[in-house]
């Protein structure tokens, strides 16, 4: 399957979800946030509703609204808006994936379910496959973050033959400190032209040496005090 957008690479901002003092989402500053990333940081790719954005702490309705706001405010300013749609419920994850496609997102990402955990590669891939199928026109990324999910299936093992099961698979957001696993992901899949996006800011230089094609991190989103004070 061919996708019209260029490969997701370089710096990708893991966006924070701005909140009011009352715990409501502060949608009013997201437009300013977009301008801050583009004009001040030179970053035009974003990852929404992930760990930094506390997506799993939001309701499904809030996650939909946040995704819509980022896509709307980023139109003609951002290059790619990738929405994290992972959830414990397969149906909710599929709903979020379908919604991301409907609003014009540029890709979706999914973590492993982390309550009743998949214990084999095949079980995890079957879950990811069902979510990806809900948005068959969008690039699909696996979000590997075992420290939080508790799912210890190695990313290198998961990637072996993954496009045979998930044709829309385009890459990996690797948020783990196991550089051996990451290096094997890169070395064994060079011909696939996957996006290898590293997610541990403190180890980014090492990951770049090993072949990371980009980074999804919070370091480009940190100095936001000016937005909150306006």
C-alpha cells in the first residue's frame, strides 16, 4: 500500500495536553502551541494523545476532541499529525483509529494492551492488526513502551514479518532503554524502509548512531510557560 506523505522522520513532538486549573482541556491554546512548535522549534510533525499527552487518562470523547483540535489547528502548518489510539478495549481503539482517519490525521499509533496482556507475539500482532484494519488508509505505527505496559515482547521479534499481517505498518516508536533490541530492529529491517523513531530522550544520541530515523520526545515541547500565561 502506497502513502502520499513522505516518511515520518526527524523530530516529532510528543505533545502535552493543556489543561485548565479545573481539570478541563484547554483547547484555546492549542493553536498557539502549533505556532510555537513550528516557529520557535522548527518542528512540523507531532504525536498526539501519547504518554506525554496523558491520552490514557482522558475519556474517549476527550481524546477525540483533542485529536480534532490538533488536526484542525495544524492544517497547512504541520506536516504530519500522528494520533495515538491505543486502549485496553479493542473496540475503543478501533473507534479512535476510525475517527483519526475521518478527521484527516496522517497516521495512527498503538501501544500493547496492558491489563490482560498479550503473552506472545502472535496475540499482540492480532490485536494490532484489528486496530489497523479500522483505518486501512492510514500509516500504522507500533508504540513500544514496555516499562509502562509491562509487555516484554521484544520489538525485534514483533517486526519480523509484520507487514505480512499489517500491510499499513510503517514504523516503530521505540520508548525503551534496550539499545540491543533497538539496534536489531534497525539491522534486520533495513530493506523495509520503516520509520525507526526513538522515544527515550536521554539515549537519543546513541540511538541515532544505531540508525534511528527520528525521535518522538517531549524535549521539544517543554518551554511552554508563555502559552499558559497568555
